[in-house]
């Protein structure tokens, strides 16, 4: 897993993610499958009992996981690309700020 990806605990305080936002983040490698599984667990415990959420928890195959996320995303109302970009920008910038001491300065000599 890419160490630059964000953890679910770090990003959950910025509000719940829709499945469309999860799909957007996974396609851009902002989050890993651990976050996808955490979202599925949260959704199943709070409101939903979609079979695709159960499918996410029952496999580690990336193809099956992406298929389940895609099915869940397509069942939600459309979200504008700019809305998703804006939300992810806030999450990424907040994550960078919180972890600023752990980052190396790319402009340092």
C-alpha cells in the first residue's frame, strides 16, 4: 500500500464519504482498500444493508472490490465532478496540514 494514502480515522472527521466520492478517491490512489472497507463497515452499522457493502468486506481481490464500489456508486445520485474535487481538496489539504511535520520539504536544498 502507498504510504501517501490517507487513513480512514484521519479523514472521517471531515464528514461521511459517498460511494461516488470513495470511487473517485480510490481511482486517484488517495485512499486504499482499508478505507473502502472502513466506509462499508460504517455504512452497514448505521443505515444500510446493501449486498455490495457485504461483498466489500468478504473479499480482498481488487477487481471484486472495485466492482462492488462501482455498483454502490452507481446506485447513488449523481455528484458533480467539481463538488467531489472540492471535498477531496479539503481532505487532502487538511491531511497535509496535520502531518506537515512528517513530510519532507520538496524545495529544501
